[in-house]
């Protein structure tokens, strides 16, 4: 179990770094888009939100692929495609149960679920903030 915790701590740390810098990149991209296209109209703000959502998906995709790569590297699952599928359903906390990790790596998989839960929550908070600042849900317009 100590190896699970050690590997999990390293991978979680890496995903937090990816998420932090990914959100910084998305923020700078949004700043550039807003300045470049003077996003004040409704259509422009919808485009801004689409850009934010796609940026968040790109960041989380990198994190899921990192977990899948670790599973594959450690031989936790039989092949990379299975590792990617397992990582996606674990990170998103869906957890169908049709693919399970090797018995010795169950704690590592549980750590990915917690990691995904936290990072998806962080992304949701970021999306709400973006929606109220530059997106179609600007403060005072709808609420």
C-alpha cells in the first residue's frame, strides 16, 4: 500500500501542476480573445465560454492520459486502451466496474477518483467565474 500512496502522491502532484498551468494558459487565452475580438456582444461571449470549456477539456484530458500512462507503465491493466478507458471512468468518478485494476493497485485507482473529483470541482469553479466575468452570465444581466 505504501507504493500506491507514493505513486499516487506523485501523480496527484503532477496533475495539480498541469491543472494550475493549464488554467493560467486558458486565462491568458481568454484575455487575448476578449482584447482581440472586443467580446461585448452576446455571440462573442458564447464563443468565449466555448473556448473556456474546450480549454478545460484539454487540461483534464492531459491529466487522464497521465494517469493512464502510469497504469500502463506499472502494468496495472493489460493494454493502454484499457488503461485510458479505466482512467477516464475513474477520474470522472463514474466507475462502471467493468474494468478493475490489479488487486495490489486498488488504492492507486481510488486516489485517482479523489483527484478527479477535486480537479473537476476546481474546473467547475473556474467555469462559473469565467461565465460571470466574460461569458454569457455576466453579473447583473440574468440574476
